[in-house]
C-alpha cells in the first residue's frame, strides 16, 4: 500500500466512527435514552459503523476488500446467534475483524514516507483499534473464566463489556485508576502486555513521524 494511495477521508472517518462507538452508549444511558436491554442493538449499530468506516482505508486491492467483507459477514452472523448474553463467537468474530484492520493499518504506517494528515490519522486509528481489540481479549477471558476482573461474576458479560473497554483504554495509556483490576493470572498477563505495547508504540510511532517530517524538510531545502 503506497502512501499516495491512502484514501483522504478513510482514516478520519474511522477515527470518528471509533469515537462514536466509545462515547455514544454511556452518554445515551446517562440521559435515560436507552436501557440495558437495548445495549446489544446499539452496540451492533455502532460497530457496524466502525466496520463500514474501516473498509474505506483498507479497500486498496480486491483481495483486501474480499477478506474484510467476509470477516464483516462473520461478525454479523455471530450477532444473529447472540441473545441477551454475549457469546464467545461474537467476541472472537469482532476481534478477528479488528485485528485484520490493524494489520493493514500497520502496513500502511510502515510503508509511509511522509508524515501527512492521513498517516497521522492512521496512527491514531491503529492505537484506538488496538485498545479496542485488547478490550475484546478481556471479554473473552471473562467469558471463559468469569471473575477474572473485579466484577460480580453473576453480572452478564454484555453489561461488563463497556467497562472492560474502559479498562483497556486506561491500561494502554498506563493511566490505571484502579477501579477495575485483573485478579486472575491470564487477565494480569494480558494487562501488563498491553501497558508495554502502549508505551513502546507511542515512543516508536512518534519517533517515526518526527523522522519522516525531518526527512521531508531536508529534501525541500
């Protein structure tokens, strides 16, 4: 994927879609617009928006489009098998789709030669999606081993999903408020790996963007 072929609106649209996915549900709940019973429908709608937005920047070749569409269909099929309780197939389908998008974003960042607006948005998208995917890893852990985090084990996983995403984002940034903590070894190991990845990613990507900008400045002199 050449940097010149990065779609102008693809990455900004994906940033907006991810932001809406994270911000809309809690605000609507606080305003009393929807209840816990409607959480699944809202999640599906907003995640569908993320998938549609993700197709724009990765739709460079026919193969990429086909793979992305097949994975998106797999996500939708997993939703049809879900009920009030989130299923493992639903979690894994979403995880695989996000992982595929992240792979393409990483390749775009590696091959980029200039630190333009699209590349910066791609770096933001990758960071946000990695944290989103780590949240799905935590959901899978909580599904397989209920009580892996400081939740009441009797609470349905769908009700915990939003909190696990919140935990993922504060973990990747090393913020760590401490209101949610991993208590089982598997959860703890993924948590500290996320911290390590988050810190190294920021250091490496900032250094790369600065180096590309300096290289561009040197070529124009």
